[in-house]
């Protein structure tokens, strides 16, 4: 099987490279930039990709891979930081730019190249997505200029003979039109990789790994009823059957009536191997007067695990805790393989876990994206009612109520959110949107209701389109649809007298508010 190796320098979007390549049915893995020569040789890649990252190549001791990669005689693609690294390695120069480039930019094609074959034409301009403060100021002698921007003369470079390419922009993000095709050119036309990997291969590989790891021990699966935990449970059940025990912790921070719906679905499928733990009051007490979002996540994470440890003591041979952690959760909390990525926020099932656990973690989906998980779930016969659900954060409504948490606030938000989702389904918009939800703001405003003064909370609606959750754009509603939704919420939810809509993209924002 042909394989691509991605060396990760800590970019927040490194995994998107892997996702796009896997979508072409070509296997690839992400490893830290500093893995050994032996590890690289054992992996036996057909090509290398050097990712972007937050560091700078102009530091005294920049992050660098083992020099042996340049003697492997295989194609190399450098992206952003990787592009600058290649330039320095082969005799070029990188400087701090007076004008930084963040966001959409235009590149002008100056020379033809295999990397752009069938995509870009010479002397034409095309939109790409940039994110850099340094730039290449001197071209290595063995390379030629392929494309430039007004700020970066050497925005794309190539050594066609040795099949080494550098892109200052990010082809992996959706904001670079045709970026997907650029990566396809590199892996198929330049690296000559065959499309011989399928998601079914992932299933087969995971089943073998899980069986070998678990042996005869038991696993508790943290089942929330969402896509991620449900597919995790399906995969584990296929691997080990009755050794799997699914525990649903009802935190009281779920959407309206969600706890009862989850119990109904999974009790029917799993029988006595499914257990619901009602812990709403416990979570609410622990979160009293807590306003910092990181503290909320850590409190929820610790309490979540404490409950699992308590439930595990009631069962025999439980050694493992399984969670439906996905890569977007991981990369915002820490690097999946130890690369130097910047931390954005903790997730209760990643950064919020206590350092000491009484059982080992199993997270079989932690290098997959949501769309890949849905494909996986389809192959594992997980029903559509689960697979098509919008993503829901592990800490639940606790991170959709900025500020302190109270039972009254939870009830208000549950009702507002329920109306929002109900209207989306009624208008046949639900399946067109990646994620939609309501946020209860810690802001009270004056209103007039029933000819009387009101002083109630404001509610923000959030709806985004996305492919993988790493980047997102706001959904552009018909104004009449938004007005109708707003009117229903204000009329039907006691405690809300104002509704606003969030038009922020990711980046610079995140999808969730906390």
C-alpha cells in the first residue's frame, strides 16, 4: 500500500492535509517533525509533506526534521513553515516580513509546474489562503519561482527535477479553491501514489488493534448518544461484543428531552449493557458560581471521570475507558502526536481529564474528522437518526451559557435551542447546516412585552457550514426565516426578550462560544 508521511510542525490545520489525502483513497499518517530516520524508513513513505506551524525558521534553533529526509529521493512538499524550511535548507533566505498575510490572498502564476497542472494557468491570478509573518527573500539556486503575491515574491517554488515543492499558502483549507486538486497533483501525478486505501481498511485495522489491546478485559464506553460516541460504541461492540459496557452520564446539561431519547434508543440496542446515570444535580452544584470556561471544562471532565470510576467498581474486569474523541477536539487541546501546536481550549474528554486514571483510555476515532466518522458509522450500520445529528460539545450547555450556570438558565436555553432546531427541520435547513445552536448570553436588556417593561436575557443563534469542523462559515439565512425564529423564541421562552445572530467565521472565532 502506497503511503504519505506528514511531518507536523504544529499547524492547527495539519490534519486537514491528511483528511484530504485520505479522501483520495491514499493512506497517510501524521507524525512529529522530529521522528527518527529509522521510524521514517520503517514507515516507507512514497512522499513527504512538511506542515505549517506557529514557529519561525529565523530563530537560532528552528524546528527541523532529520536531515536524512533529503536523501530519501522521494517527492517533498513544504507548506507555509515547511516551505520556508525547504528554502533555508537548500541555500535560500527567510526574513520577517514587514507586511504579514493572513486570510485570502492572490497569487500570480509566473511559470508552469506539475504541482499546478490542469489547475492554474501562467500569467493568471488565483485566490489562496495565507497565514504567515515570515517570507522567503532569497530563492535557493536549484529552485525556480512558480508563483508570487504582492508581498511574497517566492510564494511558490519548485525543484522539478528532484520533485521538491514549496507553497507559502495553505492548499488544505477550503478557503483555497482548488487546493484539494493541488494536493491530488502532488500525491498522484508527482508521487505516483495508487488509490488503494479505503475506510473499510481503517475498520479492519482498528478491530485488530482493539482486540489485541483489550484481550479479555472489559471496557466502559462514555456514550452520549452523539455521532462520535455512538460510532465508537459500534466499533468496539463489533470488536469485543459483550465485553463492552456503555454508560450514559446525564449531566443535566443536554438538549431538551435528550436524556430520555438517548435512553430509549440505546436501551433497546444494548439491553443490560447500557446504563443511565442521572447526575444533573451533582454537576450543577459543582459548577455553581464558576464563570471561567476552562474551569467549567475541567470540572466537568473530572466529575465525568469520577462517575465512571465509581460505576466501574460495580463491574468486573473493567480496565479501559472508551471515548468518542475526534481530531478537532484533540488539536484544539494538544497535538495528537506531540507536535508543537498551540492550545486553543481544553475539551472534557482531552485536556479536562485528570492526570491519574484508574483505567486506560481507548479513543479509536481520535485521528478522524466528523465526516469520516459518519462514513465509518454508515459502514457499521449506525442509524441515520444518530449519524445526521449536529455536533454537540462534551460539556454540553455549560459552554453555551457564558458566565455562571443555574437551573433556570439551563431550562431557558433548552427551550430556545429546541425552537431553533425545530424551525430548521421544518424549513428543511437542518441537513444543510453543519452545526446550529442557541447561546444564552450573560446580558440582560430592556424590552417591551405586553405593554410592560421587561428586563430579560439575550439569546444568540449560531449556525455554520463546514466540512470538517476545523474551519467554518456562518450560514446565510433568508432574513424572513431568521425573523420568524426570533419571534418564536421571544414569544415562547420566558426569560428571553432579544435574539441576535452570530456571523463570525472560524477562524478567527471558534464554532462554540466557549
